[in-house]
C-alpha cells in the first residue's frame, strides 16, 4: 500500500501477451488471469484502501466475456474486477496500437528478414489501429477531468484496414517485396503451439486467434475526440519507425553526409 499512498491517481498499464512459462514447458508461472485479473484487482483494492481519488485501468477494445481469445476474455474479466474494487475507475479500451516497437507494423517489419509476413485467414480481419501517443494523451486528459469518473472510453483511429492491407503498406514503405504468407487459423494455431514451448514465444495460439478477429469500434462509448484528442493518421507516423527496415535504412532517404 505504501507504493500508492499519497498518490493523486493510479494508472494500471500491466498486461501480458503470452502466458509466462516455467523452465518446464507444461508449467505456466503466470496465466492471463493472474496478470489481467488478479493483479488488476489487487491494484484497484490497494488504491481504494489507500484513499487514492482516481484510477485509470487500461484494457483492450477486444475485451469481451465470450471472446474466442483467452487474452481478450481475461481483459474483460479484469475490467469487472477493477469495477468491483474501484467503481469510480475509468476503463480505457485502446484498439491495436501502432508506434515504435509495436506488435503490429513493427512486428510485420521484423518478419521481413525471414522473407515473408504471415497473415491469418487471408488477412481479412479489419482493425482500427490507434497511435500510441494519442492513447497517452487521452489518458492524460482523463486524469485532468474529475467529472468523467467511472466512464469507459474506446480509443480507435479514424481509418479501418485489413491485416493484408497493413502488410502491403509495410512492403511499400520499406521498399521490400517479401511473400505474404496466408495461414488458415488452425495452421497458425499449430505454429503458435510450437512457439509456446519456448520461454519467450514470438507467436502463440492466442495471438493467432487475435489476428483472425475484427477490431473495430461498434459502440457509442466516448473516444479520442471526446477527450480533445484528434486521431493521428497511420500514414503520418508509420514511416518514421518503419524506415529502419528499408535496405540501407534511413541513408536512402537523405543526402549530404559527405
């Protein structure tokens, strides 16, 4: 409790995209529920007990009780746990975020070195990616407005893309011509299962499931503009952190070094 005593606000950003394994591959140290539900509940309970006036809990746009993704379902259970412990908390549900070191465009860029970028089910799933800086600004605005306590916000960009369109965009920006590898969901999940046998998996069965799901805003919950944040276009920022995947990197784009 001493960690939050005297705080004006507590912001929970803790999350995990894979379940942490023990050295024994069948032994899971920390499950999605351990991280997204139990830890979130504990933080909310401690913040409430310490008399912290505000809390922001970051969840996901995909948080649904019956999601085929255990990651997304655990995110929903985490929201419920936080609401019970700290009813005035604000819930923030960002869509898949893009930015430096993201798990979207940069993840695709990293696959270029292996000659192909995988997509699930033809890459037909539609998403509304949001710029990570916009999410940070939105959270800041939430902390400055005491009149919106208890509200849930869904943060998305203005543009919708399929995963295939995003992969093609990465190919175009990086001036690379790799193969787009289509993986039917069962095949992608089989690959994910193999990767899960390692301590730091680069792909999982649940990740494969997430890549097959649409991630677009369908509710009338407030979003970025209600928090005075104008959504940033993907095409404005993405080249800044994708250029490193160009053959020759940024040196192809500039002159005058010699």
